[in-house]
C-alpha cells in the first residue's frame, strides 16, 4: 500500500533536523504495517506555521492525493498536519473524501478508526490551544525585554540590531545575548537623509526613484527589485527616522479563509512610545518641512481628506487634472505608482505615470473607452 509523509517545523529558530526526525518516525511505522513510501511522496514544509493553509508542501500533498497517488498519509503527530483545529479537520475530511486515511504516529490515531474520531478532534483543540499559549508567552517575553531596555521588533532600513550583554546557551545549545539594541547604520542613514533632502527641495517621488535606480543606490532587502514610489513614500512617513519608535501599535490576525496574516491597528492606549534622539536620522527642521509638504499633497489629492473624490478646497487641482470614470482609483502593483490617463489620442489611454517618467519599465497602454465599457 502506497503512503506519503507530511512533515513540518514552524520557526527558523527550530532545528531543521526536526524534519528528519519526523520522517524517521514515520518510516519506522511504515515498516511495521507494511507501507511503501516513495521519496517523491515526502512532503516537508520548513519554517512554516501550522496555522497556514497555503504551505507549499501541503498544497503538493493535497494535489497528489487528488490524483490518487497514495492511500495513506503518515504524520509524526497531528500538529505537523496543522495546528489550527478547523484546518486540520478540513484536511482530514478532504483526504477521507479521496479515500485516503491519516495515521498519526506519536498520537496513535487512525482517521478510519471510529474510536479515533473524537480523539482526533480533542487533539486538534489541544494543539490549537498550545499555539495560542505560545503566542501569549512570546508577547510576555517581548514585554519583558522591552521593560529591560532591549529592542524588540524588526530592524528598519537605516538601522542595525546589535547584540548586547553576556552570551549564553539557550535550551537548544545556541548562543544568545541578553538582548539587542538598535543603532544607526551610517551608509543606509545617508540614503534616508538624501531622500528627505531631495523631497524637501521639490524632487518628485518618481524622479527620486529614477535617479536611485540609475545609480543603483542600495536599498533594503525588501526592495531587491529596485526602488519604487511606494517605498520612498513609506520612508518619508516613517516616524522612526525622527527618533519616535512605537511598539505594539498593531497586531496580526490570521484570516481563517486563507491562513494568511493581516495587520490591524491596536488602540492607542496600548502603544508603547519611545522618543530617542540618539536614533534620529532626519533633523527636526527637515522632518517638519517634509511633513508639511506631505500634508499639503494629501489635502489636494483625491481621497486625501478621508473622503472619496475632491473636497471643496481641492477645486484648483480638479481644474488642472481632467477627471474620468477611473480617476484616482488605480495603482500599479509592482511599482506603486498611479495608473492614469497618459494620452489623449483616440479617446485616451491608461498607463503607469511612473513609466512616463522612466521610473517603471511597464509601457503597456490600455484604451480608456475599452476599459470603461468593460467596467
């Protein structure tokens, strides 16, 4: 009888060898059954949360299951299949529909055994509660580090995280410092300062992007495809560059439909705000000047007043920019620039504004009348 193995470990901080241990346990059980396991049917997700439904290896396993390539799925324990109880039961139900049984080695459970039905659901609830408890412990640990004066959170472009204190071995034998502190990264800070200075002098976002990409100015890891107006805009609005660091401002929640996480704002009363002049990159006068420019821009931009369309004090901009059905409602996904009417010929064409200034390589034009007819 053909079998597949589903293995997973959650965090990059965990041992990759955990996957090998899980596979080994499943192979031992397979020899006792006996079950045949092809190397092509070992599906392992590395550094993937068990609450996600879009894990690559899990998707491959389900596709092979629908194709009838095996009869049994082995897991070291049910949490490797999924830690979210609803997701785990959905996976087992779909596999059952395809005529495939799930066997959990450590739990001693078989999805085709009626006596295991309740135990599987109880185990799923237990695994989900463990996940919630882990989140609470993680937050408590972060709060403790914050109270001890250490940095908590992701490193931002322009800064670097530096280990401080005595190095000690953690439970898994890896050296860990007492904590981390944030320092300014001089080369990256120079790029930040250049962005603010250029913008304050009247240089547009698209022109800054074009210049930076032509000069191959180094950016953050996330901007590996090059600079974009959206990246520059986020930098200009980042209060950290003014020495104001806000922790616990948002929380992430997992969408039960997709398994993906989304960020939501927390009440301001829960924010932890640190004002640290040592971490200021942009001088106050320059920061304030850019803030005024940004506010003025938002006041005159459609929707910038928090409402759809133009407000009464935006009439001057409305007079200079012709309006049409899709005005102010489209942006290009890759570069973040506005898609607008860029040509008046033959009824007009929609295109990327950044491309007209050489800051985007997408030269595609869509006839305005055709797009509006489709809508």
